[in-house]
C-alpha cells in the first residue's frame, strides 16, 4: 500500500492532497466532512466556491463503500447541500485506495420521505445505516470508480486531470448542472420566492407551485425564458402562466410581477450562470418531481418510475400479450406525470397519456418536440379521480379517439390501463396515535372516494385503490397493468375491496419500494397485470422477485383468501373486567403484519395508540407471549413487510415446549419495555439471591408463575396445560441458554449497584427490569433515544451474548410459526 496503515487520519489527508490535488483548494473543511477539494477562487468572499470532491478519509484499510454510506449520512444529517453547492463527486479513501461516486447519481436520496437522518453516521450498526447501505448498494456497484494508489496511479492522475477541470478557476458565476440545480432551488426559495407577487397557498390549491417559477428563471437568458412549453415563463420583469387562446382567438395569460422591482431576483441570479448547458435541460425539466413539495407529492403521487422497472414492466407486457402487443392493444397512462412510464413504447397512434397537472402536460409536449414518441393530441390534462369521461367534441377533456375506445366493447378489451398511480393514503401513523389528523386532500376529497367507498370500504382511503376501482367500475373488461403496493392482495383493510374487485391475475413482479425516488419504506411495490373481463376472486398470486441488474430466480406468493387475523385469536384470551386488579402489563394489539411490529411492545400501562390493549394476568401469560413471540421472532424484510399474521390452526395448543419458548423469548426481548419508572415490575425472572440483589423484590409474580405457584381464578379461556398446574415450567436447551445469559446481565447490574455509594444507589431501583438495566448501562442521547452500546465493555459483551442466544431461540420458534399457521409462506 502507498501510505503506512498506522498513519494518522489528518496526516493521510495532507499526503493525499499534496500528492493528487496540489493545485486545488483543499484547506476548507465543511462541517463534519473530512476532505474537500475545490477550485481556487480569487474572490471567494463574493462568489460561492465550486467544490469538486467531498470525501470520507479512513486510516488503515477499510471497506470504502461503507465509508461512502457514512459520508452520505454525514451530508444528509447536516443538510450540507443547502448551504454549499454540492460537488461533482463524493469519495472515500484509506491508505490503500480511493473511490469516486458521481454526486448526481445519489442526489435524490437526500430528498426521500421520512428518513431519519438524525443518527450517528459513524455507527454502522444502526437501522438507518443499514437501510441506506441497501438503497445505495446498486448505485455504488454500478457507478463508483475505485483506484489503488500504487497499482492505478497513472489512471488515477488521468481521471483527476480529465474530471477536476482546473481551467474553470476564476469564473465569476457558479455554473448550474444536474448536480446542483436542487440546491440552488432551495436558495432561490429563500431569496426570490418571497418577492414574487403570488398568494402561494391559493396557487398551490390550483396546482401552481413555486418550482415552475424557478424553472422559468433557470432556463432563461437575459431574463427571457428560452425553453419551450414550460407552464410558467419569465418575460423580462414579470412571469406569465396559463397562456391560452381566448374565445375570440387571441392569446391571453395570467401575469405575476415582483414586489421589490426585481431587486432580489437580479442579485440572486448575478451569482449563477444560466441557463445550464443544454445537455441538462431535459433532465432538469423531467425531474421536476424532485422540486414538488412533500404535501403535493403525497396527494398527487409525483413519483418517478425508475427506467429499469419501466423496461421490465414492458417486457412482462410483451410476454403476456405477445411481441406485437403494441400494434394490437391501446395504452392509456392516466397517471402519467411527465410520461416516463411510456418511454420505450413505439406505436404512438395507440398511446394516450393524461395527468393531473397542466405543468406536466407541458413537460410531455416539450419532450415530444425533442423526440418523445407521442402525439400532442393524445397528451392531455385530466383529473382521473374527479373528471367525467366526456370527449372534447362534447365539452369534455378526453380525445375523441380515446372516448371511442372506452365506449366500444370490442376495442375496450384491447385497452391496457398502464399506470404507476399515487401511493398516498388518508391516514398516517400520527393519526393512529391520536397526535395528528388525516392528510388533507388525500383520497377522501376525490369525487370517486364518495362514489366508491360503500363498495370498497376502507380501501377508499388509498389513492391507488381509487384508481383501480374507477378503472374496474367504468372501463369494464379492459386490461389493468399497474405499479402499486401489494396490500390490496392480502391487507386486512382491503377485505371488502377484494370482494368487489374480481379479475384474473396474468403475471407480475415485485421490487423494493425504496428503489423508487421519494418513496421511503422497506416494503414491496408490485407490477401486476389483470384481465378485468375474467371475474375471479383473488386467492393466490405468485410474483417474481426483481432486483436491479440481477437475474430473476425467486418468487413471492401473496394470498387473497387468508383466514381471520391473529388479532381475532388473541382477543379471546384477554383479561375480563373482574381480573383487572391482577394485570401485570399491557400489550397493544396493533395491525397484524410486519410493518406494524415496530409498535408491538409490552409496557406497564396502556399507551396512546388507538388500538385494543391486551392485559396480562395469571391465566393468559402464555397466550400473550405466544402472540408477542410469533410476531417478533422473524425479522421484517421488504419481502414480508405486508405478510399477515393469522388465526392459527391446531398443534400449538398441545406444544408445551413451544409455549414456554415463547415465554422465554418475550421475557428477554428488547420490545418488552416494562420499567420501574412507570409502575411495579412483575416480570423479573430470577430470585434475589440468584442475581446478587441485597433487597427484596417488590414482586415475585414471574418466578412464582415459572415455578407453578400461580393459581388461576375468574373467567377466561385456559390452555389445557394450565389447568390447576402446580409443577414448574420446563424449558428447552435454547431457552435455558437465554435465561443463563440474562442472569449474567442482572448479576452485573446488581454487582455494579452494590459498589455504588449509598446515595447514588438510592437513585437506582433494585426492582429493575431488563429495559431499566439496558438504560442504566447504555444511557440516552440528546434526542432521548437509548444508545446502542455502553461504555462498560463487560456489559457490552454480556448483552451481545444475550442477543445471540435470543436469536438462536427465535430461529427455533420460527418454523413452528409456519407449521401452526400463524403465517403462510
């Protein structure tokens, strides 16, 4: 390797800078970014500096791809791109290698919805780090360039010479490209937008957003928009929008002027070179979705379908309908956005595209002028969930040729509704926890929500389900080919929808949701093809599992004919009113699928979630632990995220070892949040002398239960094995190993307490639960979240052993989850 592995990080950065970037500015440090390379700038105080590289530096020899992920987290957490124009490349290096990744290829990741950036970037074990690693893996594999400092020295210097263009030094304005147009937009929002004479809230209700004014500015020269077919154009000292012919044949438009005589506008654009190079125009206009505000994006579904899935979906259509399908079928994308789903289709005579926003229509028509294979007359503005099916010749919005297809039974059977509709829904997690309200303008405000909600029930809260239902209702016997969440196949809120939507499944595939820009979540999005002329109940469909640039080798089954949910099973064992005095803990019975498992925990009292709370009492401990364990013993993945937990069949009832395994699993699982901060702790599975406690525990409930000393009284269903049980529970070897590992954690806690001064010991509870013990050793960060590790290495080793043994127990329980019917494979 070129540099010594024990070289300090600061020294390594200096050596790399001097060896490879001697003529550039590498002295500036931005926030927590380790290494920055920029063009020298004589008048830096007046103009923004042009950065070429932001990089993560690591001493020794490390996994540079993980270092790239850490850098992305560092940038995303600080939102560095809001205050500084991003560079051409991100990078990472150690003493042996350096890697470069074009910033434009990961730019959209910083704008994904609901991602928690507030984690320590250097902690590679957080859920967020792993999610981000999964999301960027394919991009890094395809786009990153890796150079060995010794072996590839010549190639590395050549790469820097060709891509780090020193000849640009001294420019007086910042050039705009696909790397920085979003960052400059965010600066424009602060400087220019407030000076434009527009009531933005009212404008937004009419589909007019500030991004269209920004694009008019960006794609202009001498304050005159030069890009055709934009919805808003800059005309020297004002903007014009909604330009159209009036009733007497004259062009008319709405105008908006500046409040400050264009002073802020002029000052702002004096800093930037516009327009960008023409090679970026189509990219910037097509990716207008990245500039759409979050609330509008959720309501209208401004999600850009990745080209890899566009091509795969069209390949599936060809396999189902034959190689000549484009000459034999008509295609209507009624949620077209900017039309990228139609890229690759060749027979424009048979293609129609409509979208909610006039701006997107203008984008598509601009793409037509630049070679897109569509007819302008077939591209039109249409609100699919509000507008009626009427032809233009009768005052409607549909092209007459499309209306003819919709009303001709024979042609309608040859119509493919090919869509990636919005995924928004009216409810949110905050609605369920009673801390927020339904999303305004989502689902319930559509006319077809009112028309169809009696037929499809709570599925009417989902915009994509409304699209499906209107197609089914008013375009009968056509073909529906759509990207969507898979919850309509087996979700509990879609039971009534499945009774209504009768169609034959033809073929489909599923992909990770977060492979779509601006879609955050670890769940599957499916592309499924349905023949609406064949009325069949959705019982079982099999989809291919697709990963970018990998062969399809696996399949995933979704069930539409599932039995009752696990929640209906557990509720029959809930405590009765007369037993309330003996409740030792509560568990919220949340939605019975993997995506809701994060809410499933045990606590001292009922929480604020709008769910049923299961109360643990002497006679229903095992049933509650079975419910808890079967839901937590199998890790959630993007593939099983929507899988439903079910009312079990026989077998579990007589399996005493399975029941006791579930008890052991529940006692030591991290989601058991019983805490002495919130009441008595009845869940200590050890006696005082076993764990070196020098005080009497407040409750011996759990050890008495395990020893067979808890007698059952009152009403409620019991397991046969529980009736008048007086013998101790017997645990499997795996469960015994968990108990032993847990005991060592308790012993360390009490040994530590015993060594504290009396006044300090008084602040700690000798009745501590495992959750309390974890908090004692791990502490909490400034956000109030429990830290993942402790400064006490003895504890770290013991808790890791407990986690490993708990995982082994989970693997023992998991096969029986499927065997007894709690889940279907």
